[in-house]
């Protein structure tokens, strides 16, 4: 009976390459054990068949950034349950190969309220996280807000400029009617609960808040509950 050894050690011996290169192959999802892809270099193997996929690249696996269309009512703590392989957007044009390690250790630098829906960014990439934390307040966000009520005659001018929230005067933003019960906001530095408060201040009740865009990155017809990768060339 063959003594079990680590997968990276077995692959390095099989390919006559370094352990580091073997780990890169494994972590990149290029290695299968008896036909099943294994991404953990420390996995133990014995007599199984270890195979390297054709066209395998030995570069280290890059950290991923995922774009999720969050349904209303989901908290930041339970978003990971939505990140399933079968929930990937069919029209994801990023060209990134799906790895299960992409679902681990994700952070949400610009979260949505639990009762809001729409675009959420989840990232493993410290560069994306730092960029959104440092410049997020200056990035324009686009929201659609469904409302009930008549509203005051001065609703749009007041929404655009002149309201305050949590002790601060809100900066100017762009607001327009999309229909009799839907407002579009193009706005920066949105605080939790702010859009509902703004609507209430002019006699309207927000029934749904949906984020469509952060900077240059939008939902682009992605259905509720689905996700896609942020392509390497895309920037917020």
C-alpha cells in the first residue's frame, strides 16, 4: 500500500518541478485527483491518479473580486450562501476560471443595508478593498428607489440639495423621476438608511432601494441572487 504524501510533493516529483510551482498549479485549479479538481496543496494522496490539466499555468492564483446582485433581506453575514458555482451569471465575460478558493475570506468594503438590494462588491484583493475604502466616498453610486405617497411640490429640489442626515448637511446629488413611483439617485457617500430618510423628509415612503452602479461598475442585467467576477481590466 502506497504511503500517503502531500499532493504538492507528489506533483513536484511527478513533473520534476519545484514544490512552489506545484503549489501554484494546485491552487490554480489545474490539478485533479482521480478526476476531481483539488485546490489544496496539503491534501494527502496515495495511489490515486494525479493529473495536470492541459494548458496549465504555473503563476500564483490571483485574489478575486466578485460582484453580487444581492436580494433584499440578506445581511452581509449571510451573503456567502449565495456564492455558489451554479449561481454564476451566465454572461460573465471576465474570462476568469472559477476556483472554490475565490469564495473564501471575502470582505465587503461598501455594504448595502439589509433591506436594500442590488450591487455588492465582495473581494479578496487588498488593492480593491483599499481603493473602495479610501475613495468610495467620491465614487458616484446609482440607485433606483421605489416610493409610495404624493410628496411635496418641492420634493426633487429638496432631494437634490438641502437635506441633512445624522447631523450632517448632505452634499448635492442628482435625482429624477423614472416613473410615478420610482426615483433615480446619482449620489456619493451614501450612509446606511440615508435614502429612506431623504424620501421620508419630502413625504415619500421608500418601498425598495436598489443599487445599480458603483463608479463605472454596474449590474448590467445580472439577475437577483447571481454573481460574476470583476475582470482584471475593469476599474471602479
